[in-house]
C-alpha cells in the first residue's frame, strides 16, 4: 500500500468528484474525528474499503465506495449517525447507552473511538 497523502494535498491536486471518498473524508462525514481510527477499522477487517488508483497521483489508495459506506452503516453507528437515525441528540443517546451497559466497539481492546454496533444501539432504543 502506498503512503497516505495529507488531505489538503489530495484536495488541491484532485477534488473528489466521484462517489468514492478517501478514508479521511468519509471519517469526517460520519463524525470520526481521527481518520486513523477508520483506517484501523478497515485494516483490521471490521468494515470494507476498496483499493484503487488515485485519479491524479496514480498511487494505490483505500477509498470508501458507496457499497463500502453502505456496509459500514449497516454495521455501525457513530454518535452523529445514530442521532440522525433516531432523531435525538447524540449526548442523550450516549448517556442512555451508557446506562444500558452498551459499550463502544472495541474488540481486543482496540480503540476505534465512539463507535457502536448498530444492533446494540437499535436494541437499546427499541
């Protein structure tokens, strides 16, 4: 795999016009503030990404395609996405999850940030 280019450099060289997003852009769009966590989630096999050549740089990079994003959303919620899905504030939802004993996704103690399995959240709010 190639080295990761800073987001600013990639956006100047080639604004992304396709539905494919860099891991950095997808991370920010769903509320994962540290893209390294999303990259780790992909590299550890918890959610898919697609390796393809960057349109301008011609280096191989991981991108989140529409199908990859759908797979992520079928499995996970971030505070931002669960608030949108349930129509409640993320603050009240995370407090309810804590009270219900629902913990952030962290297999083998790996830190992916405030990321929850969708079925756990939906069950807590059913």
